[in-house]
């Protein structure tokens, strides 16, 4: 499918969300992503970074053990706090970000985390912290530089990255920067679905990571998509505005024309390099 046809297909899905749209987006990118998945297997599968069965991450690297340690990219998947999997042997989706990092000279890490409703706030941010701590201790064994860890999250994964900033005052000393794709930070009202993770409305404001992500000195790249639902676009714009007011300048940001909430992350590693060129330039400045 050429770029024009791909853009038209995504535009045809509009601003909708849900399993059917996820499936349609996966079908659009499968022809590009599946051959990469067949070629590039994990160098380590299901590494336990904590005690829960969901505390697992996979690692990706091209080639043998490098002479020099490489930057590490940790990807945190989405799924509305309720769903999601790191992929790997079970499929290309989400694992593709680790493979993309590997193909660009980095050690890719893709993690699972505990899911609602069994695990509520702040479990996601806690799990990101555990995974970062594990990488700080273990990344060098796989060719990764624990002094150059970079974070990428999409949707609920972006929320958990921002919550990691809220929970850990030392976050900026542990990682070099974070890419936040279509996240929720606290600029819009609670959605009923969010209560499975955050609990009742009365707790929402104090539990959202708005203050932490607006105040952090950690370098950020903040992105959203043309066909993100308006709530996600409002969150993106609200965070950019508050960052401008607090810091006197905008952070690095990206508006992905022709993409929706799911394709924003799913197209990483494909021929559409607009977002990934931004990410690689951002990483080069930091690591």
C-alpha cells in the first residue's frame, strides 16, 4: 500500500477507538512489520524485572555483543489501562518499537506491566520504575548503556511514564529523556473507563501526573495525531501550553498528520519516517 492509500485508509477510520480499529490498523502495517519480526528475534525474552507474572520485558539488539555500550530505549505499550502485551513471540505489535530501536543501533526493551482492574493507580508508574531500575542494573550484560536510557510510551503507556516522573523524584538522574505519544496527563475530565485504574472522580486530580510532567526538567518529546480523539488532542495542547508558561519555551513536539491514536505508534519502523526522524534527532541530542 502506498503512502496516499495508507493515509486515506487511516482517514477513513476517523477518530474512532476500540478493538475493531486496532485490528484494522494492524492489518494496514502488517506487510511492513511482519518481515522485520521474522528477521529480528529477541536477544532475551521474558526477563523478570519484578515479582508479578506481568513484570516481564524483552530485549532486542542487532548483531552480536557490541564493543561499545549502546543507548537503551524502553517502550511502554498502551491499552486503556486494561489490555496490552509486549508482543515478541506472540506478534509484531509493540515489539516492533524494540526492533526499530535495535535497527537504529540501540538496545530495545519492551515491557509488560500490571493491568486494571486488578491493579489500580499507581501500579503502572511503579512498574515503569521497576523496569528502569532493572535496566540500570542489567542492561550492560546485553550491550546497553545504563547511563543512556530513553523512554517511549503510547496512550496508557505515556500515562505510566508520566506517573513514573510523579513517583520518583530521581527520575531525571535515571533516564535521559522521554517520548510521550497520545497520553492523558490531567488536562481533561475523568472518563468513566479511567475509573477502572484511577478510582472515583474525587481522587482523579491528585492522582494524575499533570504537575510532574509539566514541571520536570527531563527532556520531553510530546506527540499526538491528527485523528486522535479530541480529548487526547486537548491533553497534548494543554501540556504544551503549560510547559511554555512554566519554562518559557516549548518542549520538542510532533503533530502526526494522517495518523490516528493507534497508528501513531504502530507505524514506527515503517517507510513513514516523520515521527521516527524526530525521535532519532531527539535521542541524538541526549545520548
